[in-house]
C-alpha cells in the first residue's frame, strides 16, 4: 500500500518537476470563454463551410440576373461532303448552250457555279443536230454543291418579356437570405458546442480537485492510523481499512484527470485548433454560480423572433409562396429578340486566299404563347401549393416544440439553482463535520468508519454543487441557442 501511495505521489512530483524544468515556454495557453468563442468563429470548419455556402448562393443570384442581358455566342463549323445531293429538273438541255465560256461542255460552254454534269450525261454542242437533243431531260440528275463548306458567325438573344424569369430573380434573393440564416445557425450551434465543452472542462477540473482532496485526506488518515497502530492505539483492522480507503481513492483521481484531458481535446476539436496544442481554460464553476439567480431572471420574456429554425421556415414559406406565383406565370406569353450573322463559303479545294465568303444575317422577335401542355402547368401549381401547406404545418409544430424546450430549459435552470443553494449549505456542513470527525479521530474519540463516512458526504456534497452549476450552465446554453442569442465580439 505504501508503494502505491509512493508511486502516485511520485507521478505528481515528476510532473511538477518537468513543468519547472521546461519553464514558461511549455506553460499552457490559458484562454477565457470569450477567447475560445472568438477562435472558434474564425477557425471552426462548419462556420467556414457556411460562409462558402453564402458565397455560392450569391454567385447563383448573379447568374440569374445575367439572364436579363443579351446572350452572345460565336460559332464556327466545317463540313466535308461525302456524297453530294442530286437534283432532278425537267428543262431543255439546249438552253445551257448559251451560257458561254465554261468547263465541262467540251465547246467552251460554262455551267453555273455548283452544277456538275454526272457521268454519262452529254450536253448539246450547239450544232444543228442538237435540236434533236433539245428536248432531252436530265433523267440521271445533277449533283449540287461543293465538297467543302465553311461557316462562322455570331448570334445574340435577349428576353424582352418573361414573367417567370423576373420572379426567379426574387427567389434567388431569398435563396441568399436563407443561406445567410443557415450560416447564422451554424454559428449558434458552434457557440453552443464551445460553451458546453468549456463548461465540461470546468466540471472535470472540479471533480479532479474533489477526488484529489479526498485522496489527500485518505493519505493523511492512513498516516495518522499508522502512527496510532505503531503506538498500539489502533487495531490492525483499522489500519487495513485506512489503506483500503486510500487505494480506492487512487482510481477516482486518475479517472478525473483523464476526463480533464478528454474534455480539453473536445474543446480544441470544436474550436478547430491543433489537438496537441498545450491549452487550458480560465475560471471555475463557482465563478458562474454567483450569477445563477441573476441569469434566470433575464429570460422572463420569451420570444422566438430570433430563433434560427423559425426564421429559416419563414424564409422557406416565402420562397414557396413566390414559387406558386412562378408556376402561375408559366401561363403568361413571353417575348424575345434574336439576331444572327454568319459568313459562309463553299469550295472544292483548300486555297483559303481565294475563298468567296457570303454573308447571311437575320434579326427577329419571337412570341411564345402557352396554350395547352396536357395539364402539366396546372399540376405544378397544385404541387407548389401543397409544399407551401406542408411548411406552414411544420412551422406550427416546430413552434410548439420550441416552446416546450424553452419551458424545460427554464425548469432545469431553476431546479439546478435550487440544488446549488442546497448543495452549498451541504458542503459547508459536510466540511465542518469532516473537520470535527478528523480531529476526534486523531485524539481517539471517534472511529475510522465515522471519518470515512464524513469524507464521503463531503465528496458527494462538493460534486453535487459542481454538477448543479454545470447543469444550470448547460441548460442556459441550450436556452440561448433556442432564443437565437448571438455571440457578437466588439
């Protein structure tokens, strides 16, 4: 038993010596609750993601406004003819004899551009015998076109009247507003997590101090019992009981110390800092216990005007109301203007310098009048109205649940406040009882069992007081999140 106590004390001594050896460079960075919140607001991943989501919706809104401006596109194309089109016409072949000066007739007659004579077709040579051929028809057809077709152009279009497009602009603005509110919700959730983790560290540290004090008291009692046993004033049974009490106190201290480390890791993870950072928190739970009575009366008037869930539902309801109008506007005619300009060239070779480019351009206005779509637009309107009714029902149900949650948080705060008052009185009486029992045990007027019982009651009272403060702060944190109270750094 002495070995266990020695090892336990040695671990604390070695830790203290190591801290002294490392000096101020290894000292932990002590932060307050406000500093932890400020760090989390700038480093927390969920907050960063929410901010990026706001930017994404803003980009989408600007993209929607771009639909009001002309849409200009440039195009270019090349087409190689594999098999030319064949054109059949009934006309007098002798009429081609006067075309003059070309190729393909054998007598200097030139055919029009794009017209070639198929194999086996002979044109008249203009002699007297050609009169017999004057009535010949091109039964084999004429190939039309050239092997290469090039085109390049610019097109532009712009809506003049489009009710659905105008309404979608309003929906894009509401989408940005919803993203901003969701980002605020992420911040409120992050603040709640940081506060919960922070208060969890304070509770773990309080428990560690309580169990450490219980260990020190058990060690002192064991030493006093050993002295009395050596003086033959205490039995061996009492000495064994004292050693057993000391041994039972050791695991509680180690568990409490491990809880402190885990709670610190949790806080660092929520804050978004390195888990290996040497960090500690300032303050004690008792510092918050002094303001419990004042804090509970700060929430006499409860309002859900700033609750982020209710605000998101309100924005969604407004979006669905606008969506109903958007679906109705699908029955309104739309008007648009379009312009097109292109340059075309048809050749049989790749001698670009001699290409003849032909311009082609159009401008026009198009009117689209919805007449019948098989009831599709009507069903879309009914679907939008159904979604709007769903959100309204969700809003009513959510408001009811939030009011219940607020009442529960207030009741929990009041219960823990009363528990803390009672536990504080219990701690004072248990400490006095333990001091009396310890003094009586030293002079042999009481037994070790009575001293251990006094120590147990003192430990329970101290833990109950700390847990009451922690329960109050946790409920207060949840209440603040429900009410949408923001943490704003000046």
